[in-house]
C-alpha cells in the first residue's frame, strides 16, 4: 500500500489493498497492477455496476503512481468493456449488458438469462510455434494443451495465416461469473507482434487482446468472420492449463483481418453449452 495517511473511504482502502496483491509478481508493470486492482474490486462487488470510480488524480494518489499510468490502465478496462469513461463525467463501472461491436467480435453470455458474463479468474500461457512444427493432426481430436505437432487445429490456422517461420500462441483458461470454465486460444504470426513473446503473461490479464495488439503493436483489426459449431464429448480436449470446459461444448472460430485483408489472428473459444452461449 502506498505511503501516506490511512485511507478513510472503504472503497479507497480496498483498492489500495488490491494493488498490493496485483503488484506481485514483480514482472507486472504498474499499469497492469492498477488495472488488475480495479478489476478485482469490480469482481468482488466493492465497485458495482454503475458505480463511479474515484477521479483519476485520486486514484493516482491511492495507488502511488502517475496519473498517466492510471489513465492507461483505465483505457484497457474501457477497451474490455468493464468501465465507461466520459470526459468531464469520470469513469463508471459498465452495466452488465454493455456491448461494443467496435471492440468485441462476440461476447459470452449466460445461456438462461442472456446476460453478459464477466471473467472471474484467468490463467494465460504464451508460447512460440516454429513454422515446421505444425504437423497434420486430426482437426477433431487432440489435446488443447499439447505441443504444436499435436495441435488439432494447426492445419486450419496455418492455412488462414499463411506460411511463416514462427507463430505465437496465446492460451487462456477462464472462469466466468456463472462458474463456467472457458478455454480460449489465439494464434498469430510472430512478426505481427514481435515483442509479445518477451512479455509476461500477466500483462494480458484483464485485457482485450484485440485492442492490446492495436495499442502495443499498431495492428488494427478491421473485421472478423466467425463460425460456431457444437462438439461432442469425443471432440472435447483435456484441460488446458488445468481449466477447460467439460463436454458438450460450443466452439467459436474467428478469423480476423486487417483493412488490407492481411490475416491478423485465428481464435478459438470453447464454452460449456449447458451454461453459456455466444452473442454477436
């Protein structure tokens, strides 16, 4: 917690306490620590839908960082759809059904209520796949957490992205606000985001990766084509990073391109069909 007099406001005290947890490990930047602290406050109900966040200057004092760092962290939360920022009005926690097609190709919603689900916990892995390691696996089977030669979708995403010397794969194991386990994967050419492999996975926690690619690497996505298919038990992979949906599942595949139609990334998301659905 930053040095200074004790914080009287309970929300401010909670935010400062969350920062202590978010600042570990040391690999996280100050921006990431602030972003994760605010996100955790929203997950725990300290900040509820529609609540006004403290002013940016005050947040900088609470967290012991610069106003610029706070603004960068809030921008990432805005890109994820977690908060709404308006000049002169401050930042508020977004309502549960907020949706922006300019940021998201799709959202994961509760199957019964149709309300947008938020991410309660996530684990991220980033690895490199050499161009000659993709293999020719069976598209319908295999282990989501296996090496590249056993990646069942390698022929699919490599055909879309095109031949290259190296690819980056981002795998996310998510726990949603209704308790559902979701497995996500994104693959892109390493030269599209050359520093991505050097970043700590924590830098992608509570981040909209589509916006992250644009802000950090100048890679703008113009549009994405999507398809959803149902998978039976025999098609469902084992746990990815220890947290993957149980069969049966819905699998979404997205192919994103830039304004000049150059492929940007191939993405898959698998959700349990008994509790989740996709909204477009």
